[in-house]
């Protein structure tokens, strides 16, 4: 195997991972890396702005915000830290003969408990905000470590391509026994890719789900892209996975997506993502139900299903060819 193939297969580690002996998963581009990366870039921008502003006063970033949070927590959980000193200063002032004479004070000293009660009644906003901090801070952490969206899965044993949807259901496409193994879906190697500038793309895959009677569109491949041919390489890998016993690229991918490895942009958008457990039993139930329904179809209906998809794919391939784009036709 030459060095070019080795590099190409290693690049697939960023987009494809193993999910057992007979299944692989291809990660989402938009719902995963792009959204998380956009959120992180936004907060990095805020950090830079705060650093610049506070540097003029020799303070650390988010100085005033952190100070406000500390004060809110003190007012809510340890007000004595502030009020005891304030009470002593107030008591000293109103009992000082010189101050009484100078300002004609007639105020009678009150107990600390009464003093504290009066202050806390005026500090309801701070006490409310203190509890709110326990909500927005975890939410901020979740945003920065946005849970990784489940990608498309390819099961070569059951010969299906499926994906989990937002509502928890699964969209299932079937792999034909002959011809293009991707004949159960339509795909475009030039899918949506924010800030791609016409040079980088995601792999857009449409699943025509006969079981749930709905069509779903998925943009897959790591974001940001490893290279300009990433989508074509994913198409080649999936075809090899469905037609070869031991495709070479499997030797270079693991059970987890690669995140680190000298590619800072990929790490910035994909590192430290919160994992979401995969409910295998639920998935198996829905997949088995879809397969049973599929098996009840006549050979003619199955062939018509694949023919319709083939015709739609031919139109996509032709449109790409006219623009000089490689869509990896079968």
C-alpha cells in the first residue's frame, strides 16, 4: 500500500469510526462540528474582547462578571461576611457623640438581626441571581461541550444504512444486492458546508424511508474538512465496506473518531464533546420492524424503489458533471 492511500485512510479516522464487527458510523458535519465550533468561536471572541478591555486596568478577563457572581453568592449564602462589618460601622457612626452632635442624630441602634433583615429585603435581586448562576453556568458548559449528534450508520450484515432522527426514531435505507451499494440512498459530494468558499463540502445523503414514509437529509463528514476530497473518500470507503470482506481503510480507523493530530481547527470544533449513549435495543427494534416491512414487499416494488433512487442519483451526477465536479458515480 502506497503512502497516498495510507494518508487517505488515516484521514478517514476523523469522519468514520467502528461500531462493532459489522457496523461503522459517519459523523455529522453541520449538526456536530459546525454548530459546536460556531459556539466556541463566539465565546473565544468574547474572551478576547474582555481580555483587551480588562488589560487596560491590569485585571483578568471577565473581572467584573466574576466579581458580580461572587457578590451574588455571598448575599445569598453568606451575607454575614458583608453585613457584620457594615453593621459595626453603622453602629459606631450612630453612637459616636461627635457624629450625633454634628448631624443631630436621633436614630436608636437596632439589633444585628433586624439590621440584617432590612438589608436582605433590599437585596432580593442578588439572591435570585445567585440561584440563577447554578442554571446558566452548567448550560454554558453544555453549549461549549455540545453533545455529539449521532451520525449515519452503515450495517453490512443487515445491509442497511440508517440514522437516528431528532424525534428518537430511525430512518432506514436498504442496500441493493447488485449494482451500486449506495443504490438505496441519493448522495451529493458537494453538500452544504458553511464557509467552504466553493472548495470544501460535506457529503449530503438523502434517505428515502419507506417504513416511516418520510425522507431525511444528512450532511456528514468531519467539520472542518480534512481536505478537498474528503467527501469522495467517504463515498469510496462506504462502497468498499459494503462490497469487500476486509477493506484496507478499516485497519486505520478505531472505535472513536480521531480529534487530535495536528489539526487545530478540527480539535477546536470537535474536542471534549459530551457523548450520548446509543440505545442499541431501541434501534434494533425499529430496524427489525423496517426490515420485516421491506421483506413483505414484492420483488417488483423493491426494484421500483431502487430504480426511482437510481434515476434521482443520475440527475444529481449529471448536474455535478456539468459543473466539473466529481460526484463519484458508480
